[in-house]
């Protein structure tokens, strides 16, 4: 546990050795750790009452190479070590149903917010551009990720795309075989090491489709290396987990963002179809 909390523990232990400016930064981070990952160097320096140069020196003083590295370390501690719903240690015998509801809510919220530190703006823009030009979009994931793939398929079908997904590997094969250059294949795997997802992604790449990976920020994972575009998730799961709760929320957050970005680009082109679909749904209600 101490290893997971090393950054905050190190700051606390070194408090007396910091310079006056560094101490201001340390105090602010200790009191507002959950806010720091979403800040720039300028914002932290302003809020802490120190200079931007002091922030850089502070990072070096605690053995972190950069402010970006510090933010990533804080995200990991806040979403995994401090309270991870997939770690049995946070569940206590005396917990009421409402206590557990609050714990799930906290972890899901923290996980979704953590995606702002792992998503690369340029990769997101590349994904949006590829989707805008795509003739067909396929989504694939297994286990908990299959639910995210299904949600994505439904959303993009509403936008008028030829979109498909199946949790079955053998059903996906002929779908992927019919992809062409410019089409998009979205591979969803938190670990980036799920064999079926990786094999289908490689097959899609052979068809000259653009492979977008929604996966954990892990440059060593096979899926990360295989993908043309990487939309990275924070590492919020542990090996021994109750279920892929927080990671599923981060997947859906990215999918919702892609959907909204695409809808925004299409604008009035899809509004008539939206209204037509809505009217039909209302008519068919019983």
C-alpha cells in the first residue's frame, strides 16, 4: 500500500526540507490532490502562490521528472490506491447499500475525470477525422468491453453510419473481411492484451482499415503498438477485481465523446433523421 501512495507520502515526508515556495506547492497538492491532475503548470503556480519555475523545481525535488509525470502519478494514486472499487479492501462489513453506492459513484467519477490526463488531443482529433471520412465503422470488444462496443455501434447507427459489432469472434471475421481503405475498426480492450481483439485488429489492418484502439495507456501492450490511433484510458483496474466497473465507465466516456464530436460535425444533416426516429419510437410506445 505504501508503494502505491509513494508520491503523496514522499511529499509529506519531505515537507520540512522544501524551500518556502516548494512548501506552498506541496501544501496545495496535499490539500487539493484531486484537482491537480486537471491543472496546467501555470494554474498550479497561481493557486499555490508560487512561480512556474518553482513547480518545475518541486517536481525534481520529489524525484519526478516533470509536472505531467506528477499528474499521472497522482491520478494513479487517487483512482487505484486511495479507493478502487475493484479492490476488495475498500468494502467493509458494516457498509450499507448506500455506502457502497457512494463508493461506486466516487470511483467511477474519479476514473472518468482521469481520462483527461491520458487522452492525447492530437489522437482524439485524428480519430474524429477518420470517423468523419469512414464509410463503415466496426466495433469489437469481449467481456465487459463488448457492452461498450454495443453501445458505440448503436450510437453511430443513429448518426447514419453503416455500423456493426458482434461479441462473437467468428461473426466478426466476415464483417472485417469486407472493410475497405478508409473504413474504421474500433478495438476496445482495457488491457490491450486480449487475444481475440488483437487478432481481429490485425485482420482489420490488413484490409487497410484505420484501427482505433480504446485501451489502457501502456506503450508495451500489443494493441497499443498495433493501432493507428490510440485513445488511452487510465489504469484503474487491478488483476484481482470484482468486475470491470471503473474501466467500463472510461470506455463509455470516450465513446460518448466521439459520438458528440461526430454529431457536432454533422449538425443539421442528421437532425431530420433524429426527429423522424423519435416520432416513430413515440408512436410505437404501448
